[in-house]
C-alpha cells in the first residue's frame, strides 16, 4: 500500500521572515521606519570604513498622500556595489561577507537591508530602487529589486544606466566624490518624534561615529521640510580597521570544535622545518586558533594524549579531552586586531558634541574573550550641564557602534548598569535598584566579533557572565571618576567661599578697628593664612584658537603657617602626534600620560604657577586633567599619589614595550627531547648605542600612603 504524504514542506528563510517580520524589528509602524533607517545606515558606515572612506550619509524621509506610508531615501559616498552583485546584496537573506569572519562589524547576520526590501514589498507591493556608482565606472546603474521569498532570490527589473550629464533625475543625486549608493524604499511606517525616533537614532549614531557626517530631512507630501538637522564629523580619524582573526580557544564549545576538526588546515608542501616537524593535530591547533604558538600546540596535544592522532579521526571522547586542555591552557589575550573600539578621546568628543555637560569620565577596558570571541567594553559618563537632576539618567546603549533603541529593560547593558550601587558615586539611587537619578548620561558600548542579541531585531543583548563582569568593572571605574570630581568640586567650593568671606569681612573689620583706635594698618596676609590653614589648588584647561594648542595653568596657594614642599603630577594625553611644548618648569615624565614637576619650597601666604602647552590636538579633544601630589599635608584640588598603583602602571608599561632585539627561540627535537637554542639577531658593528629617553633619576619614593580617592588614589583593593 502506498504511503500517504504527510503534507510537510520545507520553508525558505525568506518565507519564514516574511511571516515573522517582527523578528526583524518591523513589529510596529513607528519602529519600522527606525529599523529601516538603522539597516541602511549600518550598511553605509560598514562599506565606507572597509574602504577607508570618511562617511557622508544623508537620510531623507518623505511622507506620501497615502496614510502611514513613507519613502525612505538613504544616500552615501561609499565604494558602491558592482551591478552584477546588487541582486545578492539586496535580495538574499543570510547573504554577506561577515557571517563567517571573526571581526567586529555592524552587520553580522546578512539579514538587515534585505529585510527592508522584503518589508517594502510586503507592505506596499513596491520594489526597492537602488542606484549604485563605483569609482572605476563613468556612470551609475539603477535597478528595482524585489524578493522571491520561496527561492530567497532577488527579482530585478527596470535596470537603467546613467551618465553624469544625461538625466535630470541623476543630476539631483549630488554624489560626494564619484562613488556611492542611493536606496529608495517605500514602506508602511509612521514617523514619530521623541526618544524612540529616527532623529534620536541618528543623533546617537553620530556620538559613537564621530568620523561620520550625517544629515537628516523630514519632508511632507507637499515637499515642505518639516524637520532637518545635521551632525558634522568632529574627527578625520577613521576607526581602526578590524582584521579577521582565528577563533580563540577559551570559551570554545564542543560542537564548534568538532566541526573544525572535520576540515582542519593542512600543512603546506615544502613547509619550513619547524612546521614540517609538527604533527597534523599540532598544526591544526597552531593554524586554526589564535594565541596558540608552535610550542603551546605541542604541549596541548601531548597533555590530551593525542600527540600523533589525525584531527579528522578524533572521536567525541577525544574531542572532549582536547577541549578540556584548550580551556585549561594559559594563553595570551585574544588578538585585538579584530576589534575597533571607539576609545576614550572620541567617546568624550562624541558625548560633548551631543550633550552639554561639565564633566566627562570614560574608560575602555582591555579586550577579553567569551565563547571563543574577543570583546571589549567601553563606558562614558557625562555629568552636569542642563540635564535634569530629578529624572533617571539618560542611558545610551550601543553594540559595535550601533544604537540600541528598544528593549532597554531586557538588555544586558541595562542590567549591568542597575547592578552597580550608584549612590556611593554621587548619584541618587533609591534602594540600589533600577536606573539611578541625576543630571547625567551614560554611554555603554560593547565591541565584539559576535554580539549575542536576544532576537534577530538586534535591540537587546543576551545575558553573558563574562561580559556582565567587564561592564560592572567599567561602570565602577567611571563612577570613581565622578565621585572624585564631585569631591574635588565640593572641596574647592568650600575653600573658595571661605577665602572670599575672609577677604571681604576681615579687611572691613581691620579698617574700622584702626580708625577707632587711630593705629597704623597691619599686614593681613599672615592672619588670613592662619584662618584659612590650607593649601589650595586651581587648574584651567584652555583652547588657544590662534595657535591651535591647549594651555594648562595650575595655580597653587599656601594658606598655612609653615613652608610647604611638593611634587605636582598632572595627566596629559600622551600619544603619537601629541607633544608637550612651552613647559617653563621642565619636570620629567613619570609614566605614560603623567608628568612630574618638583616645586621649590612654597612659603606661607605665597603662590606658585605651573603651566604647559600641548600641541597636536583639536578643540575639545582635551578638557579635563587630574592632578596628584607627593609631599606632607593635603592639597585641596589634588589627590595624594598612590605609589603602589603607579608602580603597577610602570610595570604594565614596561611589559608592553617590545625590545628592539628579540632573542629568537628555535625548537630543535633530538630523540623526543626538546632543546631550546637562543639565536641573537645580527647587529651591524657600526650601529650606535641608544639610550632610552625614559631612563630618569627618580627621587626617593616614600612608602605608599593610605589610598585616597581618584585615578591613583582609589584603593585597588576596594570592595564594592
């Protein structure tokens, strides 16, 4: 008897998302336009950065005469797409160059822009018009793109070619340069203003992409501009180019390892001797994973008892042994070349551009690894200005430089924020639960080669213990910066008020007294000094537009009854291209980003000035300094230097410097016994000896004082 058909059919990925468009972020009309803009902008930024082009992106939203129907126009100056690749790029779900690549990028799943094409077709029945211009071609190509959901394939129609002077329609595109992409999609959507709007999304995008110029227009059905704004770039420095890397063994899962074992890298013929001596399994470990050296590959394979086994022939139990040894192995941190963090300076510039404030604290944590994928956490906290003090702080969430607009409560970034007791850092946080209150905004950014979202809409991050820990530590660091700032501000305010009060009241009392007693005036400075009984410091960081330099002035006053001797230390943005100039007192470099001046003894009632100028920065690049001191007695406005933390910093700095002459370690196998031979590199006999500029005569360092608050003053062992 013939078997009756079950009626079961396989659905394509396009059909699935067609019926479940909410997975892609098209669940409501207001959210649909934000999702469409987001996917278009992500593509534009990724494409431009990949070709090292400073992005110019314009977003235009046009209302139509049909209710809740909008036309989205996105145009960029990226490299463009060859016409024979347009169908795959815009009309195939899960098609892309980044899914199998371990590097940071905005688009990872190959869903985004094709989802917009599909949603346009589904809701309005219209294809998406794409105009592409690549540099090597004299004209552009225009094509209408739809989606065959059963075959997950593009439907192309209306292909047309333009030259620069033949079409009024084309002349209106106003290309920046001679290349780019223009997308026109008609979709069912509704534009709204507020925190969850296209305007807010573009503003947030400009904060974490300070190298991009972004413009926006909202136009009604009568061609009237309803809303318009632009966010020019504040830096010409492109983000670091993220390079693909091999997977890191820590956090690796058994299924992934088994898949890798089935098709391992093969040793090349005529390989170097060190490679030829490796077994196939050793070569697989060395070649297919990051952070595993030749020696470490041999060690891991021997400890697993699989030294001479072929990778393809390993059984499940063997793979488990190998995985156990991979996880237990002491390996370097993941290669950071695959990540492109925003970095502290640009976070400050981005935040300061968008939000008026008085204080910014930022931190970029060292890269870590989870599930075999490197990640890096960045946090910026901005305080003061016009932000309301009685409202919850503004939370700006980002993943790989992309704003997260929805599902804030269910996001890992928000959970990490709520887990910190912000009350101890100066913000109102009733019960230590929820989002704290205060005149502040916090930026939280996760850079990763594989961001784990809660859904395909990419609006919230899934729980992860390793990422959670890094986020908490980063937030505590910026919190300590805020606490120190507030403490210094209070101290300075009190000292200033006391000084002003004494200088107003005491002279009046003095003048009346000598008038009544008919006595000669007496010097008031010693009296004021005795009343104040403090060493007070004020600093200014000012931009000089004429010379395009940043000038720092530090004034220190001794309002105590005895002479004081101090060393002052100031932070400064030490990096390539930034130079300290016009430094009258000289001083010396204490550590990276820290300069030391040993001051002459300051007599009672006297003051001294330390000043220096820094070149190689733009306006707004550097607006805040931290000042530390060595010496007896406190200084209001400065922090006692924690020598233990300084010593640790110097050790880390020393370890990060690669020596000019590296001893090559050549492994030689003799009867299964590894012999290590050190071979010194050849040095020309005429080569002059070099003296390191960082070698200085250090003054005697006293035992570490009790930790105070601040960069070097926060107790490293503080339990929070």
